């Protein structure tokens, strides 16, 4: 109230001073109201200090979330240093926050803590200033300081914890001071620096190569063996890729120049192969199996170095008189290095292949097979060991796939790839995983594994699918790799020694098949049982028989009669999907416990063609039964579209039979004088149409139920999900062929449907239509006798055409049921 009084007084003063109008003037009250309202609307409250505090706390948390802990801590420290009582502190902080511009990006944390860096840099102390203050003229100033027992350094820690210091003495360096100096000044060179040093070293060797120097064969042999180990010598130079170059000008007194040159060239060629192999073993590889192959070849190179050491020891410490022969040493080295040279050639051929190429594995496999056929035991041992060690690592992602159904693929080198697009549960079996292929359509896997890929792929998918269906302990398998899952290659090696005449391919396939069976648990039987019984695949087939093929004629007949009566009363029922759906659920839905009523829905595919025929209107009606997602992985469709077409055809047949139930007496003339040839014609036509409807109705229901029963039996005999998918696909195709539902046989089906439409037209004939005494014409200008003649001629034209078409289909890859239908239709023609 006091604030309002102040506003009133202020408004009165403003009005008096500006306008000069007093309170007695009639306009004063109006001006006061306007002035008070304006002053009140333009009043500004103080900044909310709690809102400011909340925003600052939010900034501290935001900086920490954005990984700017330095900025968050600095802001929090400065907030803690702010005075507790400052009248205008909230306004100042609010203004600073409004003026800030993206502090996370534009704030340098070093400035927050080192405010005097620039000043200290500008005022750095120099040696001239130190020398001016106190000249260093004393000789004892640079002596080493001997620490006493009570040294000041003891306060910071013990003598053992102190850092060693470098001695300032330039006359003596003991062992400990050398280590200290190394810690301070010796650095590890980078790869580029090492390559440059190697190039300089090669140039130095070439520049200082011996010119026409005479050496002994022992010296040449020693340097040649060192070169084979990958070491530079005065005689050979090796670059960073392992290529060997010979320094010219060296000769011996006991060997001709041409012979020495030939021997050195052969040594250099052998050194090139070994040097390239050594270089490749140090090249970084993307895949683990490639690195394992490098390690295995590295072990063989180490064993070869041991062979060279034994060869050299014969000349270093001989137990008898030994004649040094360069040619003998060369032959021994070449004989021991044959497998390594073959491996070097293989690596050179495959080194240019991209990631995902398995030419190296295929080459190792071929080398092992060829070595066994040639009887080369040494080569077989080397190639088989490298191959088996490499395959052992390569199969580790395969073990994970077999155990858990998860494809571990970091470099897109595993032969199973996961779809990058989102995968619906209804298509998880077919779409989530697939075998990887390259740009040329070839499988991304070694050739020796191709005959096992289908088995491995199916076992992993079965495990994955079973995990999706249930979450019990048996299917929730850990994805952590276990060393016990690695392929144990030792039994294969021992079996090869015991059975030398058995092909290597047989050993390999048997061991690989045994490893697959041991590592991966075959979940196919358990998955089949779960799908058939727990998730309703067999129940779905039973449901299809009840809904579409009148397996329960009582409930199917009730639905058909109720539907026909509703259509005859209200023609609009043909477009009322809700009414037809409820009618189907209340009748057919109660026919079997396997039927889920909520999954049964009536669908009208298209608008009626304008015809008043109910048979034509029923063409647009389809009863769809929606499958659950596990069943959809078997059927590969959401609804039973093919069976729904068969159900529509069956409803048309049932309605045609209903139309022919007209009382027999209505079709006969009232008086005996009115009877004539037309009377017998109409009765014959009625009998022929009834026989056709009976034949067609029996064929649809019998064929549909027989095919469904056969599919039911084949599902029980299937060994896996893929077999079950094939069984249902075959069942659906057979239903389509046997019941004439395909687009390519539409003319034959239309001919049969036209006869059903003829039955409906026959039922619309008026009473006494065959009375010869009645000559009245309808709106079309046709008498009843003329209509009967036209119907009879139409029936005789459609039935032979349909019969011939069915007969042709039965003979051209059709179903055996079509032959039976053609025979029965021919009986009606005769």
C-alpha cells in the first residue's frame, strides 16, 4: 500500500508540474489514471538472486559435462571467493552472463591460472644480470656437492627416493652417471629416422666398399651367413625392405672371379627371399590371422637362424680338419631355406591383395597338399604348421558365431555380415545376417571352408534365432572368447604321422568338421520344436484348414449363410469390413482352439465393378489371418494371401449352391397344358449347374485340406528352419496351382466363375418361366424361354473351355488334383 501511495503522489506531482492542471479540474482524474498506469507498467524489479545462483551452478555442471573440468573448477573457485554480502552482486553476475559469448570455446584455461606468465617472460633473468650481481670467479663453485647425512634433501624423502643427478665434472664419468646422462639425452628414434639412418649407412658402405681387396673364403662365408640372418656386412648391403646388394671389388686367391661372383649372386638371391620375408613379418596387418601368420613365419626364420649358427659353428670350433667351401655352404643354406623361399614367393604374390582376400590361406593350403603328394616331409611340416596356426586364429570369430550367434567383424573380413538396415523380428531369420560376398559375387572366405559355410551359417543363425525366441539360461551364452574353443591342431599332426598315405585334404576336413561339432551346439532340433509347438507353426496350418478350406463345415457354413443373408438384406454389407470381420470371428473363430480371433480380419481389396451380381461382389472380399512374427519367418508373409483367394472362390461356390436351392415346383408350369420342351430344358440346366457346383465345391475343400495335411507332415520331418521355409513355400505354390489362383491361369478361372454367375442369374428367373402359354417379354425384350436358351448355350460354351484348360494344366507340370477335376468336368459335358 505504501508503494501505491508513492506512485499516486508521484503522478499528481508530474501532472501538476507538466500541465499546470489542479485537482479541481475534471480532466485531472483521467490524467492521473493514465500516469499511474504508465508508471506501474514501466517499473523494473530487482534481479532474482536465486535465479542467478541456479544459472551459475548450471554452468559449472555444463562445463564438467562438456569435458572442461578446468573451466568448471576455475568458475567454482571464483564463485567461492565472491563476497557474501554485496547489494548489487546478483545484477553484476547476471550482466556478465548476458555478455558472455560461448565460454567453452573461447576461454583459455592457462590464462585463468597463470595471469603473470607474459610479465614473467618479459622480465626473465639473464646470465649477464647474475654475473653483474655476483661474479662466478671461485674455482670451487662448480665442484660436485657431497650430500651429508643431514642434508636438506632428507626433508623431501629418503636417499633411495631421490632422483639421480648428473655430475658436473668433465674429467670422470662413472657407471651411474652414464645411466643418468642416458636418461636425460638419449631418445628413441622414430620409424622415419631409422629409415634415414639405414639409407645413410648403405651409402657409407657403398662409398667405403673394398676395392680389389683380397679376402679368405672363411671371411666371405662368415659375412654371407650374417647376411642371411639379415645383418649388414662389408660385403653385402641390405635396405629397409630386405633387398640385398653386393659390393664389388672383393676377390680370393683360391677362387676364380667368375666363380666367386656366381656364388655371391646366389647368396644375394637367397638373401633377397629371406630379407623380404623378414620385412613382411614386421609390416602392420589389419587382421589377427595375418599377424598370426607373420608370427608363425617368424618362428621358422628363427629356426633357420639356428641352422645357420650350427653351420657356422662347424668352422668356428671344428673337431676335425675342415675345408672351407663357399659352394658347399651355399648348397646347405639353400637346402635348409627351400620352404622359406617358397613362402617368400607366396607372400610376394598375395601381398597386393586387399582386405578380405584369402589368397594367402588358400596358397598355404595348396602348398601343404602339394608337399604331401611330393613326399616332402620337411615342407609339409613347415607349411602345415603355418597353415594350422593361422587357421586357428582365423576360426576364433567363427567360434563366437557358433556359440552365440553374433558376428564379430571389425575389418569386414568375417564371412558372415550383419545387415546395416534395421531388421524387423518378422524377417530376422532371412535379413539380419547373410554370407559376405565381394564385388564379383565370390564368398569372402578361404576355399577350403566353402563346403562348411552353409553348416556354420545355419548353426549360428539357429542359435541367434533361438535367443530371440526365449531368454533362458541355455541360450544366453557369453560372447567372451575361451581358449578352449581354439582349434587343437596337435591331434591332426600326430594322425598325419601315423597315416602317411591318407590325403591331407581328408585330415583337414575331418578335423575341421570335428571342431565345428565340438564348438557349436546344434540348436536346430530345439529350434524346430520351439517353432512347431511353442510358437504355433503347426497350429497355423490347422487354422488355415478351418478358415479357408472348411475343415469344420458347421462353423464355415454358419459364416457363409449369415454373410449371404446379410448381403441379401443389405447390399452394402459387401463393403462393411467391420461387420464381416465380427461375423467371421463369431463363427469361424470358434471352430478351433488354435484360431486367434483377433488375427482374423475381413479386407475388401478393391471397389465393386458396378455389377449387381453378388458373386462378382464376393470377388473383392478376402479373409486375412495375420501370422505372429515367429511364423512370419517361416511363411515370409504377414497374412495368408493365397489361401484368402481360395476362400473367396469357395464363398462364390457356396453362394451359387444357395441360389440353386429354389424349390423344384416353382420351375414347373402351373398347368399341364403349359408344359413343353422348355420345361425339361430348364430342369436339365438346373441339374447340370447343381452338379458343377457340387464338383467344384468338393474339389476346393478336398484339395485344400489334403495339401495342408501334407505340409503338416512335411513340417514334422524338416530338419531346420530353411527346410520349414521351403516346405511352406512349396505348399503355397501348390495351393496356387491346384486351385487356379495364379495370374497366368486367369482365363480358366474366369470361365469357372462365369458358370457360378450363371447359377445366380438362373435363380432370378420368375415363377412359371417355362409356361408356354406366357409370351411376355422383360425389359431386355427377351422371353423366359429365350433366357433359358441363352443360359444353356453359355453353359455349354464355358464348361468345355474350362475343362480343356484344366486338362492342359494338369499335363504341363500341374498338380495331380487337376487331372481329377478335369475328369469330373468331362462327365458333366457328356
